[in-house]
C-alpha cells in the first residue's frame, strides 16, 4: 500500500511544476529506520577559563538516563565562579557578578523514526536571571541516511545591576534552528545547520561604557545599544573516517547580524585512538569578525550618534585556538551490570585574541586613541570523568 | 576583514543548493546508497560530531562569551541565553 502511494506521489513529484511536492517526497521517501535515543551516561567536569586577567572556573554535572524504552531524560548542573578583573573592570572600576549557576532539564520522546525533545534552562546570577524553554523535533528518513531537525527556543531574561537595586530591564530571545545530517558515503558524515536568533529588549551590559574625547583626555558614559538584534548563522561540518581507525573533522560557519557584524570561523580536527584505551584529539580553530556599526574605541563627542558601544566583543578581531584532548577509556565488560564503560578526559585549548581597533585604555599616560592595541591569551581547561550505564 | 562582507546571493547559495539537491532527490528513484552493513565506520564513537556533550556545550559557552557570533553550533550546544 505504501509503495502504491509512493508511486502515485512520484507521478506528481516528477512533474517539474511541483517542486514543493518533489521536496516533500524527498523528505518522506526511502525505507525508514528507527531513530535512537542518546546513550545513558553521566559526566562530572571541572572547567576553567583563565585569560585577560579573569579566571572563571567551577563544576558541571550532566546525567542522562532512559526511563522507559521510548523516553530519555537529562539534567545538568553548572557553575561559573568568577575571580580577577578584566580590562573592562580595570578601566571602569565596575563590579561584575561573581557566580553564575545554571540548571538544565530535558526529555526526549522516541516515536518510530521521530524524536521529540523539550527542555528548560535557568541561569542565575545576583544581577541576571535567564529562563529558556525549548522544543525540537528530529526525523530520520531515507534509509536512516538523513536526519532533519527543527528546534525553537524562547528565553526571558531579567537584567539587573548590583550597584543599583532599582535597576531592572527585560530581554526576550527567540531561536529557530534547522539542521540536516547526511550520510554521504560509508566514511563521510555531513551536517548543515541554519540558525536564526532574535533579541528584543535591553541588550546592553549595564556596566560597560563607551569613551569619547573630552578636552585633551577622554571620559566614559554608559553604552547605548539598539533594542533589537537578529542574527543568522550557517554552518557546514563533516567527519571523515580515515583508511585506518581515526577521524578527520572540519567545520565552516558564517554569521551576520543586524548590527553589521559579519564573522566566520573554521575548525580542523583529528581524532586518533591508540589501542582500546586511549583517544587523542587535536584541533585548530580560526575565528574572524568585523565591528558592529555603532562600535568605536573612541567617539569624537559624548552624543556623537544614537547608539554607541565600546564592547571589545563588538570590535574587529581574530581568535586563533589550538586544542588538545586525551581520554582514557575502560570497558568494564559488565554489560549486564550497572556500569558498561567509563573514561577520564583532559582537554586544553589555548586561545589568542588579537583586537584590531580596541585599545588598551589602562595606558593613561598616552593620549587617548594612541594606546597600543589590546590582545589576550586564554587557557581553557576541562577535566571530566564519564560513565556509561 | 572587510572582504567577507556580505553578498546576499553568495550567502544564500549553500542553502539553496542543498534544497535543490533535496528536491531533485525526490524526483528521481535514488535509493539509500550506504547499506546498513556498510555503516561500521560511521557507527564508531570517534565519528560523533559531539563525543562529550558536557564538554562541547561548555566550549560553545566560552566562544559565545568571547565572540559576537552565535548559533549553528551543532549538537551539545545551546548556551544559556545569558550575556
């Protein structure tokens, strides 16, 4: 019966007047295979970011477990502890939140070849609260060679200011993502993603300031941002199985937004197992972006234009990252017991950011606008223990 | 850097091309070309886009904090929506 319906549909679909029908037929054709839920596992991680005068570290715990044959649930607890003072804090002598705690819960429901996912996330700081709800659907088709996923998320944030208890602003974020994963050959897997995100509300960081020429020196005022932002990101990534047991990975992503920022990054990686226990992973990533339309390191006057920012993340810069990861795996062989496999991993990435139009305003002995350009190096370390059960 | 700046046609090209390929796929009797018994290599854990979700989710968060670009990070990502 299904074959007959498909044959009749093909008559319509092969008619070039019906390109949409062609597309739909492509989506539903092929012998369908069952999708699978993610594996049951638990991870306990220590993470650390150390760079630019700031150290942010803390624990993270992620547990995922099937509760029935077709439902899997997950929960994550994550903490950022912030110490030190970034260049922004040193220039403006302003305070930042010292701790951020995040909780995530999620559930996946498997229905034949479809997985429906729901999630909720809460992030809390003494001056920032964020709640995010997400919904996704993923479908395997074409003999299990293709997976299409659509997801939507909505976030409601409340922005505060530790130095002003009466300060409270709202921000709303909506996210739409389309993902297509395709088995290209028996050794090559590709993934294409388009992701649009819109923000409305208070998008500033309330502590950050812009600077402007004031007599022979410079003065600072609170930044002024637009109240909307829409961004588009498109990524292609792939993994290729080498002629021996190892994998080569690549990624290219392009980004643009309504603030005038264009960015791209590329990543090349190589994963190499050694005997049954060790997995070595190396990667190199390059990122580049140009400044937002309303960014300047030094504005000519205090009210030069409607929107003014001096956030270094909105300037023109590059980020070069090189990373290593090593994992040691133990297969317990206890397939009928509670623990099937365990691993210990250490990952270390070194980031180097070179800013092209953000100057080091701590050099107060120099005329504003003639200070040296800022740069920062950061070490990003993850140490984690994983268990599959 | 300005050389990247957008040409909308160029940006639409990859997605348009993919949709076209997909549409053509629906119009011709293409069968799945990698058989189930040929998927040993693809099933190897080293072929996962995100081998360790807790760790890759964290890295996405670090990049989102240090870079203006956001989204399309792939599996394990998502971030928290915060600054």
